C-alpha cells in the first residue's frame, strides 16, 4: 500500500474522512493537520515536516489548494496530486467579501458555531436534512472553534491565482469535482484539467461541496484507483 498524505479544508479535521479512510484498500492515508498554520508559507512548512518524498498529496477544498500550492513551490517533492473540490484561481469576489464580513463580525462578537444556512451552502439539497452529515460538520467546527476559524480565514483569503504554475507541472493531477458545488465550478475545473500536462478529471453527480461526507462511497472507489 502506498502512503497518501491528506490535507483537509477550512474548519475541517480528520473527522471529515471518517467514512472514507476505513474503506481504502490500496492506499494508506496519513492526515496532516494544517489548522495551526497562519499563512500558506506555514502550511508548506507543516507539509515538509510530515512527508516522505516524493509524496502523493491529496487535498480537499483549502487542502486541495494547499497541496497544489506546495507542489509549485516544491515540485521535486511531489509525485502525484489528488485535488478534491478545489480550484486554482483563488476565491471569488463574493466569497472574499463574505469572509471579510465574517472576520469583522467574529472580532467583535462571540462565535456560536456554524449556522444551518452556512452548512447548506456546502451541501446538495438532498443532504440538507442528513443529520449524520450535519453533525460531523458541526462537530468539526466546534472542535476547532473561533480562534482557528479567524486564523484560517485571515491566512487563506488572499489566495493567489496559481493556474499558470500548475499548468507547468509535469506530475499526474487527479481533479475530483462535484456537480452541484457552489464554491468550485465543475465545468471550469474540467476545462482547466484538460489543459494540464497529465491531468484527469472526474465529476460526482448530485453532490455539493462536501464530497467526503456526501458521496463517500463514490469518492472511496475513485481513491482506490489512484
């Protein structure tokens, strides 16, 4: 079994993978916690401290962007990327605006946990009332808390567009997107994947942003093929 180093998204812990990791039979996942980082430079250092190189990096959302960002800075240390629900062109204007207002609010008020409305932004409507999925998202958010949320929002809201540098990579990159992800446009990601030197693209249907929770069986099947 080959080792795969796994990076989670904003306000996500290893709990994100609780339905995926036990079913992996061809790879051995090693979770790297990037929550303590206050910048992408610190995320790169955390990755450097954990991997045996050349490594396979698998990242979800912020973790996917972080894995790609690491690969363009240390291309000799990465032999393959698996990018789940993440793009290369930074955050949308609306997401940046939302993050700024969230930071302003959090700095003045107490944090009562992720709202139901925010949870639903991440999910396909079919999963809105899935108590198991909602409970995992709320638990991860509660376990990390306000200070981690503030740190992550501040550290990662200035995501640069790394598209051109990703196109220069010669390693295999496996992009996995969700059909109904409102944060990462699957068609745009497919078009980008087709431009990469060794990129592959797969879209999971009837799924929102939280692929490891919403469609863990489909995701596990894909990961067992990498």
